[in-house]
C-alpha cells in the first residue's frame, strides 16, 4: 500500500468518532423534528405560539450538529497522529488530486449549503413566529393571559403587539429580545410580579409608534360622548349623560373645540416629574411655549425636594401619559355592569341587581373557578334571603344575570395575576382614579400661588343628563352644571371623583 492510499485509508477513518457521530445524529433529529412541526402546521392551517421556539431550536441544533462533525474528525486525526512529530499534529492540507479529498470537500460544501438554507428558513420562520400576537399572548399563558384577553377586546385588536411594543428598526428589536430573555428567566423561576407592573419605563416613545398611525396635528374639535349609568336603588334607575368632549388639536383662529390635546401641540411642551413608579403622584409640571416662556407648577400634595428634582426623571408628555391603556383596558365593575344592563344581558327587573353584581365582582377570589362559583353563590343567596319570591319564581332571569356577571369576571378580573381595574388605573378621565386630576387639581400651584386650571368646561361640556336627554338650546360655550345622579347635588367647584368612586363596591 503506497503513501497516498494509506493517507486515504486513514482519512476515511477520521469520521469514526463519537463527536462526529453525535453531530450527525443531532443534525438528522433536528431536521426530522423541524420537518414534522412544519408539516403539522401546514395540515392544521395555523401556527402555534410554541412553534417559533421550536423552529429556532431546530436551526441552532442543525448548525451545532454540522459543526460537531468536522470538529470530531479533527480530534480523531490528532489522536491517530499522536505518535508522530509535534509539527505533524497541526498539519492540515487538502490535495484535490486525492479522490477522497475531492469527495469530502464536495460533500462538506453541499452539506454546508443545505444546512445554511434549512437553518435560515427555520430561523426566519421562528423569527416571524416570535413576532406574532399568539406568541406574545399565549406562550407564557399565566403571565400574559390577562393582557392578551383585554387586547382582543380593544380597538387595537388588529394591530400586532410588536408594532407598539417594538416598532421598526434593529435597535429596539435587540432591546426587546434582551428584555424578553430576562422575562423568560423570570417566568421559569417564578419570580415575576403579580400583577405585571406598569407603566413600562423602557417603552419606545409614542412618537415612534403611536404616531405611525395617529397624527397629532389633526384637529378633532368636539366629540360627543354618551353614557348610561344605573343607580344602586331597587329599581336600578337609569341615568343618562350626554357631553361634548373638547379634543382639540393644532388649533386655528376659525376652529372651536380646543381642549385636551393642548398637551400634544407641536408648538408647546409639557413636562412633569412623578414621585412614584406608576406616575400617579405628580409633584412638578412645566409648560413651555413657542416664544420661550414657561410656567412651573409644584404640588402641595406631593412636594419634591431640590434633590428629587435633580435626580428623578423629567418626562415630556406624550400619548401614553393619558392613553396609558390603549390596548389593555380593564373596565371597572361598575362600567361593565352598566354596559350589560344597557344591553339587556343583565335583566334590569331584578331588584338591586346593579349593586349586587358590582359587589360580587369586587370580591377578592383566589382562582377564576372560585370567582365563578362565588358570584353564583353570592347572587343566589342575596335573592334567597332578601327576595324569596324572586328566587323561587324568576329562575330564568337570575340564571341570565349570574351567567353575564360570570362572563364579565372571566374577561376583566384575573385572580391568578391579581389583574383588575384597580391594579391598572386608566388615566383617560377621572372617575375611578385621579387620571386628569393628577395634575389638574387645586393643590398644583404656580409660582404666584395660583392653581392649575380645574375648570370642567376646559375639557368637556354637559349637554343633557338624567331624563332630559332631548333637551335643546344648550349654551355650547358653557354647557350645563353637572348634577350628581344619586343625590341631585350640583357640582359648582372642583371635586375629586375618586374620593368616593373606585370602580367597585366602595361607594356602597
């Protein structure tokens, strides 16, 4: 046997090692597993939120196996050459005159190209899967289920999660994946917060996400708002309210309805400092105008020291400071029950059903199953003891009411994550949480000691209320004074609604 034949024989034995064999097995298994997942997805017609991870894992395994094969061969070659001169240990050459070298090189290149194509396809498919709404909402079911359920009920339900939470560009994609990796670890270690804390402090600025669709220069002017409230009396009396909301926008001298979107005008800038992570306790506000002038306000309720003014974040207001729950709103118990009473899903003929339904929803439960059972037992027991005739003769209405309240609980209250309306205050309005009144209150004073405006007509005008829903000849500049529906009290001065209202049974 000549030297060339001997080298060829030795070369043919280099792949006979456990490392190369493990690499080959890993490549075959990862390819077969990825192929099976792909076929199952084609047959079912829809993807699973877990498929993204599976495709990425298969791609990584395929590349790893491919690398292990030549690594094992080099290790085996070194082992076979162990008795030779040291210089020969590092010697490596290709001789294309040797048929085996030509065959090995060609096989390696073909296999490498195949691995590259397959891993690229798997990686791209995995990437698209990780960008899907199902991946964001269903992969970590316990953690994200409340947000996912509320997202599907929102006006942004056709907007993918990543369009708001990541946006375009590589920088924020990388940031989101790093953050996501930390969150995956927290889920596996069960160290995540319940409920998930908000706001997200490293969220991409709204001007780079929200304003891809919404245009701050657009002048909206007035927008009519209708609300139906049911009182907590025996008859569940209806109280209706019609208002004009002064949205505004970039105003001109010929347009009326300027109001709330003053905060977003191009020529002005509103900044603030919050004392708490939830941005509910505002201690300082500054409004800067186009001519360079500005006005500063300091809160007597949440005063800031000079050191805090230097160290705490000075945040420029954007969409998310008011529209802080654009796709994940948790309607309060009172709002949900009002809506169901108006739609007829909860029969208004059941005495005190408004009050009792809200109280049942506002009870703390340990699990969704406990909530469903507790609601049914609470409502049945109330009518059994207080209205036995209703309990015995109106089973159908009671069943409908219980079923609807259970549905409300299943879609708005999530005991396993302690997620509910009180955990996520909505800054639009000021009924159940401070909202607008975080800044617009009588203790936020400028340098002259004058309060920031808290005149109700700056933002909205009452048109009709109570039973006078067809009233005409309203002063469009001033509207009507707001009459509290429970006691007929006329609000003629600044009042904090959330001193009494909490969205639940607190007012009862």
